C-alpha cells in the first residue's frame, strides 16, 4: 500500500503555515489568532509538540554529510515509534478544529511552504513506521531519497537508499522485518527477474534470522550442502563429458562455512546464483 500525504495531519507543515498566517495577519494590522494556536499546541510537553521537534530538526539541517543524514533519519523514525499514536491523533484533530474555527481551511492550506517536499516526505516515512499494513517499498525509497537530498543537498542513488532501508528495518520488529523482506524481493527481482521459491525462502531466512547469527550460520551451511548435492545429482544426468566435469568441479567448490566465518551479503548472493544455476540445469 501507499500512504497518501495529508496536509491536515502534517505537524511540521501546519507549524510553517501558522507562522505564515501570523505574518499575514500582522501585515493586515489585525489580531492574529494563529499566535494563540501556535503557543497552545506547539509548546509544552504535548505529543504533538514533541513530534514537531522531529520536523524542525530536518528543516534546520541541510548540507550535512551522508552519514549524518542517515543517522538523522534513523533517529527521527525510531523516536517517532515511541509516541502514543492515539494521543497524537487526538491532538492533531483538536488543532485542525481550532484552525478551522478561526480561518478558512482552503485558504490556510493554499499558502506555499519552502520545504514542502521534505516535510511531506518525513510525514510519509513516519506514517509508514507506525502503520500496521505493509507499505510499498518503492514509496519508502522515494520518500527517503527526497529527505536525504534535502539533508545533504546532493543527488541520491536509489539503490543505495534501498540498501540503507534494508539495513535499518532489519533491526526492528516482525512487521518491519517483513517490509525489509519485501524491499529485498523487489531489489533481487530487478536483478534476477522472477525469483524462484527457494530464493524467496533464502531472503526470508536472512531477514528473520538477522538477530541470530548461529541460526543464520546453520541455515547457510544447510543450503550450501543441499545445493552441492543437487548439482552433483544433476551432473550424473548430463551426457556431455566436458559439462559433467565442470559441474563436478562446481559441486566440489560449494563448501560449508568454517566455524570462524561470519555470514555476509556475499553468501546471500552466492546462494541466489547457485539456485539460478540449479534451475537452469533442471530445464536443460
């Protein structure tokens, strides 16, 4: 699913609009109700005020290095997950109701805001973090890319952004690990076209076993052994002597990990490629 940006729920955007409304009211020499609204909802210890600080931090930071930009986004999304979403929703509803009672909403939200794209992208990422449904990975990548470009003032490579999302979300709970699995599926699908059931299973295990190095180590060794046996069995069915020799060499080269080895991305790629090979051999 994709999350639609809502101006009415974007804490950072509403703050900027209230500031603009205050300026407009002052220029017209009339008392600004927006000042009272701003003080009431954006000061103190309310959940809404705390969430606004996340938006403020993004707006005030640009031209930072890539590492700091990644840390900013990671920290902001993690802090957001600790907010009471029910309380936050109620405070946003009250805020909009008060704005509506003092201003025309269509006119209020028609004012332009300089950092609109960054504010909208942050809203979408925060909503995705706190949504029980799986979100479209491309949607997440697009919004994180926009935020990183705002923070670094540099063009971003979407494949690199995908990798950083995979690394970040794999640390979280079950729902976000499933999202990481979905991102990985799309990433590998683009490279290997349609993934085999075995390849999808491997990806899933890499995600669900991310916090258990021993489990992942055992799984990878089992898969290497299984593939080596499959290649050896298929080589017995090949009539061409040269191909048979090559397959025997491949089978012998697929060896289990040593006790000192640590599982990394190269093992994942190797397993994916080996299953491609086995599938091609089966189709010959």
